[in-house]
């Protein structure tokens, strides 16, 4: 049967309708399948991608600079801080009693100095992309935000802190030997710039980042096998199953960059930092036994106004089982904490 020009035969029409129906059904099936797969994928928030557990209570281990941290240094005690002449002059004229009376004691509890104060930390996740760090000394709060520009506020003593998970240890950047056998985790991506794996050339394979001078961390011998740390700062120690597909990576470091700081003090004897200072930190949890964990924070303060070069320190904390020893105290310039 012929059709008029421009008109389809009944057979042609039926074939096209059938093809359209099959195409619609196939599209719906693909869309439904994609929705199911998306629902099965793990939520890649900062908390779910954490390579180690930070939440909980931690106490300072004063293994470095005891003289400057456990007592308030006297005038002119600048040891270890690369100050310029302007900073030394500021410190020489500093009067702690005057600042205390003026309600300015918390200037010594800003982010560049806070982790060096003898104290306890309480770390929590108020949401999936923010870490909250509370201190009992000075009752300060830091918010480490993983979402860029989220909640960014005006300059303050704690500033604005941008947090990022890195797929490698700080040892690769700072020349400090890392945990034996540590490698970047594919779940977090390759190191930027083709960074080499493992300890830097010529580095000893001994202690972990932030280990006290002269040897291993206190208590590291308890349950630590020869040649390394069990678990390597991971969530999964020896004898524990590895992470399932889509679980948090086993390796990594927390990088925190803090800007928008108000002027403050690096030490309570008047050693200053300016509002142009920045703080870069690398946080790492080291698990040396099933019930023994350390938190090492490599801190780098840069200040073009008062420092001649970067000021680098490594405060160390030990995990506590609970908050029974938590003791909030107000800011003070009269005592070390």
C-alpha cells in the first residue's frame, strides 16, 4: 500500500512508536540504576574521610621547651624564637600586670600560641565538615572548617582556620622521618607535584613526626614492635581488619591554615606576633598501642612584622579515656596555663 507523499505507512508509524517506547524504557532504567549507584556511594564528608580519629580528650605532654612552657619566662627570655629587633623592643617594654588588669590576658591564648600551653583539649565534630577544638586552659575554642569560606568571620585571636586532609605525612614536606612504611592513600589522591613516597633521602627511619628529642615518645615501648609503630597512626592497628571499600583512608595528615588573626603573644613575657601572622599546622595521630595514642601537631608561625624567619614547634598530646580531668580556667598572664 502506497502512502501519500509526506505521510508514513501504518507499519512505519507502528515501528517508530515501538522504538520510542523502548528508548523511553531504557532511559528510565539507566536513570534508576544511576540513582541506586549514587545512593550506594559513601558520603565524602570531612568526617567520613578522616584517616584517624581526633574526637575525644587529649592532654599536653611537655617534652620540649619545658623552661618556657611550664613557668612564665622572665623579661628577655626569647630562646628559640627568631625575633627581630622590633619584637625584642616590644617584649622589653611589656608589662603583664598592666595587660592583665586591662582584661587582655587572652592575647597569649591566640591560635599561634594556644597549642603550646599546658592544657587539655576536647575535640568534637559539630557537623560533618567542621572540627571543634576546645581548651580548658583559657577556655578557648577553635573551629577548623573543611568547606572553603564557610563561616569565615572577622579577625579574632583564633582567626579563620581552613582544614584539609592530605594524602601524605608532614615528614615528606618538613624533612622529619615518618612512620615506617607510610604511603599516600589512593582514596585521598596522589601527592601534589609528584612528591616522593616515604622518608626523604638521607633521613633516618627512626621515630615518628614530633617525637621528643633523644628518642621515642613516652610509653612508646609498651606494645610497640621493633622497628616501628603499630597502626602507623591509622584507625586500624595490627590484627584489625582493614577499611572496607569506600571507608576512610588509612594514611593522611590534617593540614590547617589559620589567617585573619588579631595581634597576640607567642609567650607570656610579651613576645609578640602581628595581625599579619599566619599559622600552618600538620596534625597527625600516632597509635603506638591499642590503648595509647599521641597527637603530634607541627606548627609553623610566619610573621613578616616580628619574625626573621618561620617559627616551628611540635606540641604533643596524649589521648585520655574521658573528660574526668577536664578543668576549665580563665586566661592569665601570671601562670603558665
